[in-house]
């Protein structure tokens, strides 16, 4: 495992901290770990297509404001585990910010990626979450997908560009009313 030396706060010594530190709320790898693993996976690909799926929990700030941070964390944890359970074992799944998850799919038929996105959307929508007072909290996600065939690129794709295009598609899904999957026409 790679490690990075970090200066411990208030101490004069250096400690090793793993690059792919687990996110304490979701139990998934965090953004830096996701990016490191995703770049390695993309670099190993020879002839297959790849896709990046960005999953954003809809209205999580409203949940946090109304029911508190513990309830929002419960939803983040539940959605993260749902995503992990719904994808293939070699797909890379991470939490990349407060309410967003990224999934790198490699060695996949790009035509199947949109179906995977729909399956993830339905799986999250089917989950049941409850506040401490017993109130049911409906949870949905907006999903943006970017994909690329190996033949369409001369070298390893730029993960940041794939992520930026997926973010644009999440924003389009949210603008259309949330709880949607937006993918390029080639998918």
C-alpha cells in the first residue's frame, strides 16, 4: 500500500498515513484513494471500454437541516453500501465529496453502462430510511455517466475530464427534476 508522510498536528514527528484512507461515514475509499485506484485501473486497460458513473444523493442538505447530521450520515452510509453491493467486484467505488460517489467501470460494454446506472438509481430509490421519530425519508439519486472506448483514445483517458463531464450530466439530471440518469448518446 502506498503511503504519504504527514506531519501530525502538534507533534514534531512524521507518521505514515495510507493514501486510500477509508471514508469514516460511508466505509468506502475517499476521493484521493478513488482517484489513485481509478488511474491505475485505467492504465492497465488494453482493449476494453471504460465508464465513470457519478452518483449524487438528491436533497441531502434538506435532510441534514431537517433531521440532523446523524440521519444524513446514515443515508450516506446506506447509499454507499448499496452502490458497492450493486456493482462488479473489480469496479472502483469511492465517496468523493459530502453527497457524491464515483464508480469506475472498466472492461464493460458501454451499452450496458446506462442500464447499470438505472439499476443503481432504482436500488437506491427502493431503500427505506427513517428518522428517529419514525418518519420515512425518501432518498433518490441523480446520476451522470461518461464513457470512452479504448479505440477512441490513443492513451489512458484523463480521469479529471471524465469526472468533469459526469458532473455536468449530474447537473443536467438535477435540472430535469432529479432521480434520473444522464449519459452521452454513445452509451
